[in-house]
């Protein structure tokens, strides 16, 4: 690996982590799946692959499309806000109802198809994802000659973070064996999602 490629890789890796570490709707969902140990690998792969595609698109110059399609950004903004309001409302409803604990015997596990659909909506329906991956990372990649190394660095940062979040969440399982802890988590998820939705309007 040349010095420029190494520099591009490390810069993208650090930038990718700094953008993704902040809690958001997608991260909260991955954390929840990890705590419940439900479809963790498919969810982690869905998030990592989605981010890799978006980062590659940004590095390849896809960010310029928004200027040629003026209605695209508003459509993504309002559609994403609507979805986050609905999903956040469901999380807050769980806070009110309570009664949940981290035991596999409580109720059926949601199907893989439904889980992945929600994960895809939280990922691709959030305009901030495009701003971070396609917009910001795409713009910064223009300062490096090795575009491939930059894209790989950003994609690896996303993959390593989601893997740690999804599979590392199980170490918090003793805490979430109590229904009260789940109510607090649902409350945080609901507030985060509504906050993001409001910021989009």
C-alpha cells in the first residue's frame, strides 16, 4: 500500500467512525437487536453493506446528482421524518406499556424479513446518512488520489462499528434482564428518533 493509499484509508476510517458513533435511529436499532440476540448478523451485514454502497457512491461522484434532481433532497427529508415519527412513536408506546425483559420466552421473535425491512428503512430513509456518506465523505475523498483506499477505509469503519455494537451488546444482557431497563431504552430510542425527525423539518 502506497503512502497516499495508507493516508486515504486511515483518514476515511477515522472520519467514518466519527460520523457513525453518534447515537441515531440506525444505531439504536442495531443495539436493540444485539441486546435481544435476534437476527444480529443479518442486521449488521445489512447496515455495513448499505454504508459501503453509499460511501462508494459518494467517492465515485454520486453526490452531484442532488443538484440535477432538485426534488430529491426534500422528498428524502420529509419521507424520512415521517418514518422516524412513526417508529419513534412505537418505541414510546412500548415505554408506556412496559413489561418487556430480555428473555427469549416472552413472545415470538419478529421475522427476519420484517426486521431487515425496518433496518433498511432506518438506513436508506434517513437523509443524514446521505449527507454523511455520499455528501461529506464523497467531498473529502476528492482530496486523495487513492479513491479505492478511501472507500475501503470508510466501509471498514462502518463494518467494524456495527459488528462491535451488534455483538458487543450481549455483555449488557444482565442489565436488560429487568423490564425497567427496556422501558428506559425504548424511551431513549423514541426521543432520539423524534429529535432526528424534528431536525429534518
